[in-house]
């Protein structure tokens, strides 16, 4: 890692006695470097090595400033600039430089691997992976994990509408993907910058813990639909995908039959419909697709006749399909 000295160095008793302008890339900010200089903690040895005194608490230890120099791995100032190119304002005190993750991934992972960042913050890792894929044609994928930590109500992020860190990360992935494609439109036509956002939650199914003798006949009507009222078809779909072994990045296609939405996951591995009032025509359409698994909602059948015909329809059109009712 290069260090450039802009003028001659004069030593006395092993320390420099003149001001020297040094140009390099540091992992610390310029403000911190200035602070080291003001406190006489940064100096140059006779063999032209920058060193930093770690202070009175560890006076017997010296740390080479070259450990803090960065060339291929970026620095905090670069990461701030990269973030502000996308958002215009600074939302984080510290973000990872794109170069850092880019070079770590390039050096340690193949072009088909999955990169997991368990403390994703502003989603620098996703940005770096997409950039690397754009340059070498790789098909790396990323998984970003981040608790939805709330942003300070006085912060620029909060004022811009980002109530938690996850919202910032999601928006960065969108903007970074768009920027990468805009910067190299001729070579990124097929670059995949899409992503899915999933969050942990409680079960989609209602909790029923009562024994028959504790439940009145009237209360039974409360449990006719076993799915919680606030859950969507997408919620149910991803639950079923996990239960049946479909990966969360599986291809999902939607189609309409008789006004009902049918989900085709993994090119026929799983076909599902969670709408209400599902008719024989919808069940037939699903069976004719001959999926490995077919799933419908328990309360989704339009009438008793459809529920009765359900099993026979699959025996007729797709006997090898495992059909399930959620």
C-alpha cells in the first residue's frame, strides 16, 4: 500500500522535526488523522514508515500506521461519498466501502456462491455483489440480514421518511441496481438486480388451544377460517414454500383463471391458489399444470360440490400431484 511523501523528511532523535505532507488512503477519517497529528501520536520512522502511538494506556505498544492504510479496500471517506451519490445526504456515521466487500468477495467466493451479511446496515454488501456481477458476469446472490432498528427522529434518515435501518437498506439496493445498469447499459441488460424482502413473523394460522368441552357451538364459527385475518396470499405462499422445500429465491409466476390468482413456483414444483370462491375450473387448471405439489386454502372452495370434486379432479388430470389443503 503506497505512501507518498511530498517533501523531504528531517529526523532528530528518531523523530521528524519538520512538517511533512503525506498522501495515502487511510481507514480512519481525515479528522481522526488530524487529531493524531495534533496530539503528536503520528510520526515517521527513519526507514520512512508511518507509525502511530496508541497512547498512554498502551505506551509499550506501537501500531504501524500501514495497518490502517487502504488502497484496494476503500476508506470511510469513500464509503460516505458512495452513499451520498445514491441518497445525497448522510444517514450513517460508518458504512462499509464498496471496495472492501467487492475485493473480499472477489478473492474468496466463486461466481455462483451466496454471500451472507448478518449485519447488513446500509446494504453495502448487496451493492458490491451486484457491481462485481456486472463486471465479470457472475451469478452471485446475496442475503442481507438486519434488525429493523429505529432511526432517530431527529436524524436526516427519519426526516427523509426512513423509519428504520431496513428501509434504508432496501432503498439502497434499488438505487444501486439502477445506477449500475445506468452506468453500463450495454453490458448489464441481463444483470439481475431484483430482490425479495422477507421478515420473521408469527404463524399465519390462528392459535386454537381450547378443548371441545371449553368451546361452545357458537364459538366454533370463529375458527371456520384457520388463517389469521391480516395475512395475505403472499404470506401463505411463502409459508407453504418453506414447508415443501421450495427455496425462497425460487421463480414465482402469477396467472389468472376465472378471476383467481394462481402462483406457479419453481416451474411447476408448487402451484397454489389462496383466493376464496375457487371453482372447479380453477382446480382443473391447476391440475392440468401437473405440479409436484398443489395447495389450496381450506375455506377457498366455492361450494361443497367443488370440495367433493377436488380429489377426483387431480386423480383425473394429475394423479402424481400431491394435493394439499391449507
